[in-house]
């Protein structure tokens, strides 16, 4: 389970009472398009406040390397009135973004798909270009003009989140959702950032063609993978790709590189920098197996209705109905393990009147169920709630739908709630993570042969593209090759 605007901590036993309403909003954007994670940094003060709670990669050598690379690029930036800072976000999506005030972020998911320091330098240079062009401030101004109807759900369920704090968090999430509808940079901003990025990369000693190569890699990866609007990627937040591939290649041929050597000259040495980085979701936050969500540390599973879009965020796990008119969310409510007491505490905090509160058992654990209604500008909302005992608190399950359509989802909400149970042995075996590795290729080896030899879990086509090759290519002898391996999760019970 992952994070919301205003609370970016992973959902663990110690994360007390995160705000489901804000999480729901961050995940569904007023039952509309899901927000871009980049939009969660609307201003310099907001970035600084959120930074301690961002899930950052804590590898000291890797973070120091990215900071050193970024600082060298920043010295070439046309804007020198900000202090540039560089961070690796512990998110699996390949993305990079910048906030006002010189904050630049790349995700671990992006690092896994880079094949050289030149590529990484150009990506970071591109984000420096957004800072230099003050694009985040321009985008925030555009977002302020979005119709307030896009944010109605935030005010509708703010009370459910928990009093004034909940209202504030939901309002912030509503702002994020609104920004997410208009999050992408415009074409002129992208062109300007490409130009600045390639220029600062070249001046600092890196090959400006690295940007073209990286965009080509991601273009092929995106074509292979099923789109998921709830997990924005670099291409989703940096549009007009085809034009940019051509223009960056043309520009690279005109730029003269500085005399400084790269920090890492050889490809194999760059791969050593990113070796063993996690690829894909962090199993400690739970994973999906189809529509079934498994959380090893909180020791539970839940089956979401078939056909629903599901998303695992740091504070809650969510499902959205195909019609975008109903949401099912699960989060950990710290405090009493007595479900009836937990229900009363939540109702008091949320100023919510519970109806038909009854105790029962779900998955062999004590439980309590209730219903409630909340007002909204669009009309009343119906809530089906359940609390299920866990050590140190309860799992809180909330089904939310407009009252006029609540009957349509009542059985689905109930079935999902009834599916909550401790993890079986077979469930635990499925909770695995993946890490990046690299080795040498054998001359003439196919991707299938390479994968069998290394127990690689990427598909042959993804393996080729992730290594800067075309699908179907055969390897040259001693070529450094990235691959991923399965790593059993050793946490949990």
C-alpha cells in the first residue's frame, strides 16, 4: 500500500490512521483521470515539506553519485539563482520530474532502463531545463484555471477523512487531482527543456545523443507494455515523443562536448552503479496477483471485483469500478484492535453517523460492519465500512458510491470484504521482488538463450530493449547485459 498527497509514508503498522479519503482522491481524481505523480509538487514550499516523507532510495553510494552528476550539470545551467538538489525516488515507474526551487527527481524505475551515464545526464539535464525555464510555476498557473467540478469529490469526502485535518488533506489531494488533469508540459516547454538539457550535458562533458537513445528505449518499452494511467511514466508526462527523438538527434550533431571526462566512462562500470537496484513494486508494500492483493507484513489478502482498476499506493490499496462511479479502499487504522472500538473512534474523528453497526468475523478475525451516508455537492454518497482486527489496529475497508447507485455495488463490496483473510503458504510464495543484475553476453547468443542462462525474468523483447538493442538481436561477445532476477521477500510473518 502506498501514499497520498500530504502523507507519502509506506503503509506499515506504525503509520497511524492515514486519510483514506485523500488517498481515494489521489487515486481517482474525482472519478476522472488519475493524476500524474509529478503534479504532487506544486510549489517550492510544498516540495520542501513533502521531501522528508517521499519514499527515497537510501543507497548512499548511488544517491551520492546522482547528486554529483546533477551538480556538475547544474553548474552549466542558464539559471543560477536556485540551489539544485537531486534525489532518487523509490518508485517503480520510469519517470523524472522537477519542482520549483531546483528540486530534481529521478525514479529507480528510470535508472533501470538507462544504459549509460550519457543517457542519465541528458535526462537530468532535461529536468534542469524545466527548472531553468520556470515551467513548474507556469503549469501551476494553468492548473488553477481547471473547473472546480473536477475537484468535487475532495470536498464531498473530506469529512470522512477525519475532521479538519482530513478536510485539509482532501483539499490538497483535490488540488493535485486538478493539476493532474493538465500535468503534461506543453510542446514549447518540452522543446526548450530538451535544448537546455542537451546543451548543459554537452558542456559538462557528456554525449548529447544520450537523450535520443534514452527516448528511443522508452518508446519501445511503452509500446510493449499495457498502458496504466494510474502509473504515469516519463513518456506520459513528457509528450510529443516522435518529434523529440528527431529533433534531439539533429541537435546533438551540432553540439560540441566539453573537455571534462564523464564520471563513469565504460558501460559495464555504469551498470555497476545501478547493480542490484530494485525493479518493479516493493513487495514490503504488498503486491497484486491479478485482482488479489497480498500484503506480507500486515498478513492479509483481499480480492477486488473483476474488471476493476486496482492501484497500490503507500497509504492504501484501491480499486475503481469500470464506470468510475465507485471506489473500494483498504488501509490500516492504527490504535485499538477491537473492531467495534475502532469503528467508534473513526466515526467520532470523521464526524460520521454509523448505521447498522454489527460485530462479526471475517477471515477468522473479529470484525465489525456498518453503513453511512455522506453529503456532497453532487448528491449523497453511500459508504459500506468494515473493520477487521489486526495486531496494533484494524484493517479498514470502505466502499464508496453515489447513493443512487449504491445497490449496484453492494454485493461486490460485501464479497471483497468477505475475501479478506490471512495469507496462505501459497500466497507467501508469490510475494517476491526483482533486482537488476548484469553480466557478459556470449557471442551469437539469442535473448532467449541469455535469459535461460541467467534466469532472467524480463521477457526477451524487454531484455533487448532495456539493453539498447532491437528485439530479436543476437549478442556480441562480452557485451555487458542487464537482466533481472527474482528475489524472495524475507519480511512479514
